[in-house]
C-alpha cells in the first residue's frame, strides 16, 4: 500500500484535541480508534452499516463465510465447507468447538436462528434489505453442525451472500433492535457509554488464534483534522477515514482504493424529478473535474454506475456525463415548456460526516445546480435520521429530493447493488421500470458470462435511459495509522476494521 503525501492543511488542529482520560490506553497492547460518527446502534444484523461494522463485524460477531477483500474469493469463517445439492439447495458445514460470548454453543440451530432473525421483516435489518432482496431462503437443520438452505429460485452466489450474515446468540431477541451484540468473535462488548466511548476487550474463549490487541476503545470526533491530529499526538492509534486535506504525513497516512461509490439518489417518483430531462440536466450541471483534487481526492474516479470496476456486472462501456451547463439549461427550458414544474424547490438531503468533506461537496453541487437554473435547499441530517430516509417506506406527501448516498460493494457481485438500489421492490429504490426489473431478476438467477451480461445491460439502462442518480465518484479512502502499529487499510476498511489484523511493532 503506497503512502499519500498530498494535502493543503497541516495538523494545526492539535491545539483543539480534547485529551482522553489517562486510562483510555493503559497497556501497550490497547488501541484507541477515532471514528467520524458514533454508531447509532450495535445490532448484529446492522453490521453492514459502515459505522456499525467498523466496531462489531468480525470483532464481536463473525460471518458464516468470509470474502477476501483483495480477490473477492469466498473462504471459510464459521462455515468451513459448502456444496451445491441442486439449483436451489446448498449444504453448509459449520465449524465445531465455537462458543458465543454468553457460553452457549455455536451449532446449526444457532446458525439457523441467526439467519432467520437477520431476514425477519419485523426489524429494518440492513443486511436483509441490502443483500437479500427478492430472496426468501428456507433453512433446515440437517445435523448438529450442518445446514441446508433452499431458495425458491436459484441463487448461485449463496456462499457469497453468507459472507454478509453474522452469527448471534439465540439470546438475541427477535423482532426488536438490540444494544447487546453477543457473537463468537475475538472480542466482547464491555462498555458502551453513549456520546463518549465503546470498549471491546479480548475474549479468552475465542475459537481462533488470540489477537495481539487486548482492548480497543472507540471514540468519535466529527472533524477530520481533529481525528488526524489525535493520531499524530499519540492520543489515538487509527483514524480510519480522514479527509484529503488532512492526509499530509507520508509516515502515517495511507491511501487505498475503497469499494465506495458516491451519488445523489434522485427521487424519480416526484415532480419535477419524474421527468427524465430534469434528471439529465442535473447530471450535465455537475463539473466533476472541478471537484477532483479539491473536495474529493484527485484519485477519485468519476462514476457512471453504482459499482466499482472489478465487480462482476460492472459495465466498462459506460461513460460519466460530461460537464455541459448549456445543455442542462436547454433541457430545463424544454421541460418547462412542456409544463414540468422545474422551478419547484428541490431539497438536497445530506448527512454529516458521510464521507470526508461530505457537506462541502453538497454546497459545491448546490452552486452548480443554481448556475443552470435549479432551485435547491440543503438539509443536513445526523446518521439516525439519514438512515430513516434511506429506506422504504417513503413519506407519501414528500417533496422532490436529492439524497446524498455512498454505497459500499466489496463483495464482488452486482447483485449486492442492483436489487436494493434499482429494482421496483428494492428497499432503497426510487424508480419503477418493468424492463429493468426483468433484467435484474434474470441476472440474479444466472451464472458466468450470462450473469455478467445481464447486469451490464441493467446498468446501461439505468445510466442512459432511466437516469435515477446524479453520478459522482468511485471513492478513495485515507487512513492515518500510529507508527507503533503494523496495520494497512484495504478495500474493506470502509466497512470493517478487524482488530485481529493489527500488530504492534
């Protein structure tokens, strides 16, 4: 992983760093991790949320299979083997000798409970909405350490999907969100003081190799400069996501191509955004090159679709919309002449610290939209309100909105994006298109070259015909690491931070 030495602000924020209690890192094997935002919850079935996953995924709770971030290949974790019985049926063999933090054994019954709770529609579980749209598996215990999973339609990537499902104790209540994750991982939740800190301590009964880190304290600071300064001052060990302008020290700062793609989701069901000309005008109004190297990293890649290159189904023939303000103005004028209410105020919904400079990016976009004739209002939200607005059901009396979003697909397949984001039944979709639904449905049950072709055709229709996004960038991440640690970020760092991968020099 190469170092990054660019940036235009130093670490003058040192003077503003609030000191941690002297007990925060009492031992050389303890670490302090400073996050952008406080996790809104720690329920196991929300571990695909980045701010939740950084704390609990593979630390407190573990997945059934594990996806290698470097290759996208599926390997064992709590499931050791799997085989396909027929087109709709898979058998999974589970690891023996594993116990949950509450002392109960991990076995096929516990795995079945974990899967069924994750897929329970009574709770808004992001894993279910994001990864299992249109899939309703039936789980059968066929042995103490063996499961059979059957789906109504073929799901050729079921082992990959099981890399998103985490095991949780049967003491985890169904139907409600819990604040007490009980998993099989190398760490237990020992403290959660809302607004202050989360503390994980090493679990002596872990089935695998004991990690080097004995205790991890998570704190949160909204300002990237403060996060970076805390690591520089020795008050923290890792700041997973700092802004471009704060990545100034090549001895501590590391860049990595992450799996995130940023966009503004257009609510294409509400006037004037239900008119394709208006949606095209929004895209032509954006000067993406002006945003690179200033608000976004110069290494960010202008996007044409919501999956990164390397994901099966990414269409390499699609190109981002060029900056053409005159064309944007002409499209708006044409729509106005046709009676479209283009002068309606459009609310841009943003989220504080969604990514570094997220608010500044929306201010820049708002100015670009105004320059071609749009009227917009910027509304910034905290994480909890933002998540409420991300998922269906949407308010029936809502006005037109552009919703700031960043999507992480590091699982190697477009199915983890296409259904949730664009299928008419998808939990985060704002469009209804029968042709696109058919493409996504057929792709989901196909394999090999045909699966890739169908997803590529779907993304072509999304980008060129439907236009449900203001496409922005495939993102680059920046992590600051204390020199006392041997740790380097990967494509997975945005969504998880495995403490067991940290070593001490």
